């Protein structure tokens, strides 16, 4: 029995030029490089320029993904952008990216699931492609989290950075088995009871302001590992695979301790884990595609590899995607 799979044709990424190191932060607030590295694994992050918007980051990542895929922008008929830091309340940042790419057909919209956004966007585009509604999609994670940080709060401002990553998905007929290329399964979860543990204290419908990110770090850590492993186990069950079958584990890059604990609980070998949190910090919805592109560019991820993607974000939201490269 055949099936339509969303096959990844290419990926691309973009990081702002400005790099903010731990040492530079330590000169501004009460922290140190040792403190940040020990607790998070982060050594630096990129910060968007004043005239650089989320859409600009997304456009650059999208162009890189299109070039990597070897396809023309006009072949794209669906754009899904995961972001919590849109250029405007409306219209969607996806529309700005669509226009920047010179595309004026098909559909483009934003999706908001915070750090899980890219997984949610990937699942959404996959369902549209498998239904036959669209043929080729750009899925983009783009964030300028530096705009919503309280730079006096040392517990949060050291964690986040800006960036964008994108993939091109193409609807292709496959055999219907786990040897197929493309997205094999996705699993999404949400639980609004945990809002107060990770949220932004503003918004047009409440405070009429943008607000700042607030987080109860210990509470997030406490829930993260269990939630992450839950959706990964679901992916294994759905496909009849296991941790031993994985070639690569590419998690949301929020905190090295969470990543290490999750891999250990799932019995995923350390050498299969892709880590970029030290270079980028937590870039929310951009995190997974940025890490994915690093591993593709350096030759680790190859055609036919089985790759597990996972994330957890504010809300809480969490999800997984199992992809055959």
C-alpha cells in the first residue's frame, strides 16, 4: 500500500551577525561564564540588529533552504512559519516572508507553539501535503527572542537568542513503510495548566503591551524530561522502531542538562545526539532547524538516516517528529 510522504528536499538557516558571549553578559549583569555553562551548556547567542526583523531572518533561512533543495521559490504553494515573535500583531510574518520571496500564490500563515513551534508547523504542513491540498511547502522557525527578554533578569536573559531555520517539504508517493523517505509520524501535545511556568507577561488582548518572558526554571526542568520522552515513545510505537534504530536525535536546544537527561532516559547513545545549544542558546522555534542544518552541513545527517526531532515549549506544548532523511 503506497502513501504520500512529506520528503525533506533541503534545509537552510540564518543567524544575525552580532554574537553576544557569556563574558559580555557577565559585564552587564550578576552572572559568569562558568555559571551559565554549568547550568545550561550555553556559551554564546546571536542577537538581531535593530533593523532586523523576524521576517528578515526567515527570508534568509528560506532562501538558503530553497538553494539547498535546488528548487525555485515559485514551486512553493504553502508556507508555515513558527514564531512567538512576529513582526506585527498582524498580518502574519509568513505573509511578509512570502512577499519577500516573490511568491503571490498559495497560502502562508503563522503558527504559535513557542519552542515546540517547528514541530507543530512540520506536522501541520505534513498533513496538508499528505491530504493533497498542497504539493510543496516551506516550514520555517524564526525568532527574535531578544526583543521580549528582561535584560535585568539573569535567570532568563542568558538563555535565549535569535535565529531562523527552514526546510523544504515535497509531497512524494512512497511505499508506505518505515523505510520511506520523509516524515514518518508526528505527535503533538499541549497542557494549559502549566502556563505560569513559562510565559510572556503581556499581549495586545490583555496588557496591550509586548511584555517580557517569565520562567520558573526548576518547574520547567522537572516536567521537560517526562514530556519529551512521552511523545518520542509514541513515535517509536507508531512506527515499530526503537532508539537503536535512530541515526540521529536532534532535540530542541534549550538546556544541555535536559537534552542529556532525555537521551539517557530513552537509551539514546550520546554520539547520536546533535548539540548546538552552546553556539546558539535557546532560539525557540528556530532551534531544531538550526541544529538540523548544522548536522546536515557537516555531513553527519545523510540520505536515508532516521532522525528524531523533539521539542517542548511554553503552554506547555511538546511534540516529536520521526523523519527519514
